[in-house]
């Protein structure tokens, strides 16, 4: 993503032919497709609509309906009308919240979520792909040709598997994915913020069912994600629901049928949207048993009823600012994204908070698709001043080393694409396999980070501990997808894995992972020191013990007694339960003593080694 001015060779356009590329906002509630026409990014509409396609798919008797047409079946056939599929992308069956009521028949297919429909079982990738295919069709109808490439947006907090799933869905829909782009970055691009020299921007995205707050920092042409926060269960739907309850109360309604409820919820949504433009809205609808509901609702009433939700919707802004350690005055621009930021009470609350004008002149529900279209136009090579947007990784990636310590390979906020390599060695003599455990997070210990993948490198020739050279390469491509490979340099034996982690992370989880790394920094360092002391001491014990086996005759009985005593004391210390700092210094102290106690023995071994004309292998091990 953004904004390093890099020219990409071979991507410049032919002189007269423009390649058409599209940007797609694949939203939880609504999706859109846009393209750059004559230098301007435009939303592509479908059959007289404004381009907003409800992210809904209806499966029936072998037919597939998408968008408005699909949504109509929500009440009469809820099990086959799939809404909000984005919530399930890249998630495992075990991630499903079974406590939430759902009209869908979920199926556990080898740990993967599938939904049984009248057209057979469908997984979230297939369902998203049906939405994407529909958007692609809108693009073809508008442009008269198939798009050469597409940029698809994803939430900034999407993890590897959610990104991977999105990319697969697009490929399944026959789209050439130029890049996945973070939604807040797309919004910033739509406002041209990427062309500034630097700045700190807050992107506030309140959609149909989710709230995402991102703080982006632009410097040297790169957007860095300073903080993400939000609420995965707060959006326009909740405002509709409160207004619906208010209508029930005001009209004294009870004993409603499913159709009545759906009708009233739709009405509530319409009233809410109309109140954005009008001071008061009246409506008149007929429910079952010929019941007539006639009502007038004012903006003031709506504001009163939804006061609590507005407060809730502001909280993540405060948390994000706190996590980024920023004062409100340090935010240079506030970008509003998502249909629900049209609500005046939300706008008022935000402008009071920031005491400044908010960026709202691009339709908030279209701004992400517009930014994606601009980026797609650049990537396909339609701009002379070819530049590429660079993104950054939200969390550090690393691997587990001895003692369950995380060695960070790609630190958080590295710009992507990125490749980092590090060389590791074996820990034990004769070790022929190495298991590589890839983790994500900011903490020092593996148990505090998130496990992404495990694989092993086998066939390492047996060598003395520390002699093998295993190069581990972490590579994140432009879409934020990680692959890890390992190669033993002397033999060329290699192994690799494309990382597809099994759990989704919510923005809350990411921010808590970030803030806990700060909160726990001190205790993490202590834990790391202890772990390192244990590793060093264990290595020392191993080498002393194998030296004794090799050269028992060089050691006196008294020396042996002392060595044994120190080794036993260390082994006891390892499992003793006491304060981390005390334990660490005791282990270091005993290790020093063991080193001193074996000094004479080591010297004699060295003499023998020299006499035998051997290299210093056994000296190294002492
Ligand atoms: P998502 O990103 O979740 O796919 P959108 O950004 O399209 O969703 O936002 C959809 C939400 O925006 C819906 O709850 C809808 O009612 C709300 N919305 C759209 N227009 C208005 C409006 N004029 N006033 C208030 N809310 C609106
Ligand atoms: Mg959205």
C-alpha cells in the first residue's frame, strides 16, 4: 500500500490503450465496484441503482441471486439467504459463536465452516465469490469489457487467513487480484492524503454491523498503522434495532409475526436514513391482522433513543488514541467512512471531540471503493507517475526458539512486500530435524503470542550442536500473505510453508495484543532473561556431561563431585518455583560456578586435543 514512489518496470501502458482495472469494497453489509474513467474514480451502478450492492446471496433451486434481489428473501427463506458472510471469512468451525442465534445450517467440514443451502453446501469463500462475480458482471456491463485486474479491500485488522480467503474468493470469481488493500488506507487515498508529505490520520468507519477505527501515520511515503480499535458488533443495524423497539413501545405493539418484525425493522432503517436529511419523518404501514401503524418520529427523539449507542461508538476512538499515545490535537485529518457516519449525531459527536471539520465530502459508503479504484488504476499501469502503495504489517512475525522464546523476524509496522532472513543453528549434537513454529505478536514468550503455523525441516546431517546453518526466510507479499521457508545451507535441504493461520483476530484482539506487549514489557524482559539463563545453563550441562563421557580420565574425583553437585543444583533450580529475578540470578550464579569448576578439566582437554592435532571442536563445547 502506499505511497513509496516506486516505479514498477514493465507496467507502463501502451501509448493508446488503457487497461481497465476495478476497485472493490467487499463489505459486510454492502459491496461496491468502482473504476477510474477519464481520470476520475466513479462508482459503477447496476440497473439504475446507485451502486450499493447488499452483500447478500440467495440460493434456491440451482439459482443464485445477489444484492437487492437476494435480500427480498430474507424473511420468507432465511436459511437460504446468506447475509454478512464477511464475518466468517478465514474462520474455523471452532471459532463459531454457537450462542448466537442464526438461521443458517452450519456444517463442520474438516474444521472449515460450511453452510447448507438449497443449492448444496457452500463455504464462505464460495459465497463471497458469488458476490464478487456479481460485481464483476456490473463492471463488464458498464465498461463493455472484462476488467484486467482488481484491487479488493479488506479491514486493516484482517489476518493472514482472512486475507488469503478473500484473495481465493476473488480468484474463484475469475478476477485478477492486483492487490488486497486495507480499507482505511483506501479511504485515505480517495482523499488524496497519500500525496501529502506526512501526517497522522484517523479513519472512522461505522458500517452496517461493525465499527473500525484506524490511526494511520504517513511518513516518507508510507502509511503506518499506529493503532486499530473498534467493535465487531456495533453498526447501523443496532441503531435500526433500537428505533424498532421504540416504535413498538410508542405504538403499543405485540404479537408480531416474522413478516411484521421484518417490515418494522425495514421501516426503522428507512426512518433512520431519512432523519439524516429531515427534521421529522412520518410513516404509515399495515401489519398482519390489518393493524395500522401511523407514526411521526423526530430527529430529537431518534437522538435521545440512540444516545447510548453513540457513546459506545466513540469509545474506540479514545482507545485507539491512547494506544497510539496521541493527543487529539496531533490528528491532522479525520476521515469518515461507512454509511452510518452519515448519521448527524455521530458526526456531531466526532466534530465536537476533534474540534475540527471532518473529511466527509466523498460519500462515506463509497470512499473505500473509490480509493481501491485509484489504486487499481495505478497498479494496472494507467498513470505516468507510476507509484506503488506500500502497506505495513500490523503485528510482528517471528518464530519460536529454544526456551519458548520468540525471535522476531519481521517487526510490526515493516512495510510490505518484505523479505527477511535469519540464520539459526541446532541446539543439540546430532540433531537431524528442526521444527519451525511461526508466531505473530509483540510479546517475548511463545505462549503469549498467536500461533500461525508449524512445519519441520528434516534431513539435517548430524552435526555438533551449533554447526548447522539453517537459514529461515520470512516473506510477505504485497497482499500481506506470509510464506516461510527454511534451508540447511551445507546440504541445501529445504522446506517451506505458506502460512494460513486457523483463527481470526478481531481489532480488539489486535489492540489488546499490542497494548499487552507494552503493559507486560518489563515482565516479558524478565521472563526472557530467565529463559535465556536456562538455555545457556542447559547447553553448558550438556557439553560438560558429554565431555566427561569422552575424557573421564582427565578429571579428578573431587572435581567430579563438585561438578555433579553444581549440575544437580541447576537441575533443581530449573523446576523451583520462585520469583523470576531471583531464579535467573541463581541460575547464572550456578552456571558461573560450573564454568569455573570445569576450567581445569577444559584446559587438560585442550592440551590433549592439540596433542592429537584435532581442531577445537571439544573446546567449543566446554
Ligand atoms: P458495510 O461497510 O458494513 O458493508 P456500509 O458502509 O454500506 O456497510 O453501511 C451500511 C449502513 O449505513 C447501514 O446500517 C445503513 O442503514 C447505514 N446508512 C446508509 N445511509 C444512511 C443514512 N443516510 N443515514 C444513516 N445511516 C445510513
Ligand atoms: Mg465498509
